[in-house]
């Protein structure tokens, strides 16, 4: 939804974009005030609500929606703030423990992230006639091991940060959750549509990137850059309109901008093992029909790995074993 709305906004007139930018600034300010329990309403907010926010709700079919909630996967700050700016705050279904329940983080790392475990009467007794799966999910003390990675903030609110099955374990034994790094890349380089961190059982981290593009009537990604990607290129003085042009020519300005984004992210890394050493842009975006994304747009890492194994070998200069 965010990508489509941004694409529509990029096609608006300069005056419409100016009004939308003014309204979104007020919307973000207002919703942060609500979160911080500050009573003041920004001047002009009601006008922005009538001119922009109500129309956005109606266009999305959310004009009768009382609340928007998200769960089951990490949500980036960029997306949360985007909808906050439109006065559509997304409330994450994580937080403090409800009465009668208990939560703990199993085997937390140095950053405080560990497997989220639950205990209480709301936890099921097990899988019917499936003793092995029950033993895998529930430990002898009754703790349900969710498979989710999470952390607590300073106010003891729980946040989901990824999945244990997604953890990358490098050849040096470092456990690295890929989602925060992937989200950081997409936030730093707005031309990037999807990012997939590589490095499991390998000596260093690398990354596949795809660029934002238009989709055809069947939802298939095309070679045409999206309006947001075109705007990104124009800011760099690049006239390319297709992904193939950028990849084939390794468009210097685009590649340099993405490398600078990577360097900013690497500078925030807590160890050398968490720094992305190499990356490449694929010539086609990920999609449901292509098999790289699931129905909820979650990345299918094994599918991507199998599909682009040759490119992984190139990144790591790996030579496949001879057959026969």
C-alpha cells in the first residue's frame, strides 16, 4: 500500500505534492504528540484532516476503520511513520504482558534479543497426537517457544525483530538477524525494492538487491522503473528508465549512491562480521508469481538462494563441485 501510494504521489502536480507534504508533516507531529500524551493539537491539523487525511481514508476504503493493527512480523519505522503522517497510525500488536501471562527472552544476545517465549493459560497444551512437535514447541516447564526473535525497550515493551529460522550463521559463528540490515538498506536507498542478506556458513555478508519497478496487470514485475525509482534517478542526474539499463551499464551514479548507503549502514554495525562486504542488483524484482515472495510478501529465502545460486557463487568466488 505504501509503495502504491508513494507512486501515486510522485505523479501528482507540484501544488498537490506541496499540500500533501504540509499535511503529512502535521499528521506525523500530531500522532507523536498523541503517543507522548501531549495535549496540544498542531495548528492547521483539522484543515489538513479535511483536505487530505479524510480523502486518503476514503480512497483506501478505510473511512470507517476505528483502528489499524499490525502483527506477526517486524514493521519498519519508515512504514510506521509514513502512515502516522497520514493520520493512520498502525498499532503493533506487541507490548507489555497481559495479566495472567508471562514472557521471557530465551538465550538473549549481547544486544538483548532472544527467542520470545510465552507461559500462561492462554498457551495451548500441545498438538493432538503429535508428541514430537509438542516437545519441540513446549519445554518441560510449559514455556511456548515461538521461534520469533524479540527485544524489550526501556519501558519493557516487547518488539519482534525477526525469526530464528532466518538467522544467518557465518563461517565464523556469528549469529546475525538479516531483517534489520535489509530494512536499513531499503530506508537508506529508496530506489531499492527488496533486499536479501547472504552469508550463511560463508566468510562474510553480501546482499542481493532489486529495484522498484512497475507491475503489469497480472502483478508481474516489469523492466520499467517505478515513479519513485525514476525520481531517485533524476535526482542523481540519471536518465535511465529501465532496470536493465542500470544493471547492464552498472550506472555509476546509482551504484555509487547505493554504496554510500551501505557504508552508512556498515558504520552503525556493532562488529565487522555484521558489515555488508559485497552486493549486486538483480535484473528482476521479487514477486509472488516468481516464487520469491509468499502470499503476505514475506521473503522466501531458500527459493531465492536456489534460484540465484550461480550469482551467489560469483559473489563468493565459489567453484561448484564437479558432477559425476
